[in-house]
C-alpha cells in the first residue's frame, strides 16, 4: 500500500474515531446534560482538536450531526448544529494557524466556539421555543456559559493528550 493510501486510511479512521467518541461521550450519564439552553456536552471539548489538524473539522461535524439527529431535537437540530460546527471549527482552524503559542490556541478556540453558540440560540428561539430560555439573549447567555464550561474542560483534556500524542499528524 502506498504512503498516500495509508495516509488517507489513517485520516478516515481518525475522523470516524473522533465522531464516534463525540457521540459516545454525549451518551454517558451524568455527562449527557443536553437540550434547551443548558447543554453541557463533554464531546464539545473535541472542537479543540481543530487547532491541530483540519480533519477534525469533518470529524466533529459528523459527530454533532449524528448525535443531534438521534439524541437531539431531530433533523433541524442536526442540520443547524452540523453547519454551525462546520463553520465554527473551520474558523478555529483558520485563526489558530496564525497563533504559535499552543495554550493561546486553546484560549482562542474556547472563545470562538463559545461565541458561535448564537447559531444554536437562534435555532432554539425560532424552531424550538419551548427549549429556549425565553429570549434570544437569555438563551444565548446560557448556551455561551455552558459551552465555555465544556470547552475549558475539553481544553485541559486535549492539551494533556497533545503532550503525549502528536495530534497534527
């Protein structure tokens, strides 16, 4: 097998593993606090992987799409959440490529991902008002805080992992 085919197989495998981990971690009690304006999803911490390699953009997008489709609010949630994840992780990847300091990459990633929760706030207010926390701003505020918590924990875990595993390859 050529090196190119080995590399493609490795990328596809890593994409599948990360997508599956997102889904699995989201299903483990008590970490499956999800739905509505409070969404503590430990798998959201995997968004930080985008600072290391763009393959994780696809991995996280697939994981979010499948999770939201089967364990979230259905097809609308899967589409909006999937698109939001795709755009948000691409922004994280693009912005953090310009930052040399790894801890600062995690800070940037955490802030970008948390700020992007406005998509989900809009989704909830427009399509699932019973799941929203009242107004757009109240919903966005709760989602921002929830995502910030998930991303901070994820930053610590992913940073620790990155010390022993080269996540760029």
